[in-house]
C-alpha cells in the first residue's frame, strides 16, 4: 500500500551523487563524497528528506572516523525508523568493489505507527533509487552490528575484506 509520501529533490540529488563515481575527481571532490547518509520523514510525514547532520563523508574516513561501518551503525536511532544509503567498499577473492546498499532500518523499539508509514513509503524511495543492487531490511542492532552480515549481503563467502578490514 502506498502512503502518498514523496521523495524530495535533495534526496534524489544525494543518491545520484553517491551513485556516480567520477573517475577524474580531484582529492577535494573525493573527500566531499558521501560514504553514508540517513533519510527520515519530514515533520508533517509527507516527504522523505535528508536527515540533517547524519552523514559520513569519504574525507572523514581515516581522519575523524576510524571505522565508517561502526560509525554508521551508531548513527541509527534506537527508537525510530530510517532509510539509509551506505557506500560499501569491499574485496572479493577476485576484485575490489564499491556498491551502494539501501537499508530500511525498522528497530523493534520504534512506534508501530512509524514502522507502518516507513514500510508503506519504502517503495516511493526505492523507485527513485534506480540501479541499487543490495537492499537490506534491518530490525535491530543484532542484525547490523556485525560487519559479516553486511559482507554476506554483498557477496557471501567470497567477500574477504570490508572497509579495508578483514570480515
């Protein structure tokens, strides 16, 4: 069932910027690339918007943020739903890869009304995020805190490193 919630242009712009990796980007542009972002519903529950201050920039990794995946997990609210994009960097036995993962965060402690509106609005945001290979619904910290779970979503046992560290 569709909820009638719309996706703002800002959300679509952020997605497109994360999806397109510019090979000729200079160091400054690379540092400003988003590694992870959270999206939430607007106050009036009519739009999906970028959550202010809830992002990780590629330039922060290795400087102010040691482990981007753990930092991302800590950004998720314990008592409400969110949508997220996470730009995973990983290696398989054959090659290095980067893939965007769309995450629907619906923790057990979130209010039922919030779970319902986020669940019924998920298609609206997914339709705007064309070309996403990996989608993950997460219902609690137990499901997401271990990087091996993300590695399984990305390629199963063939994934040997995630964010530069062993799985």
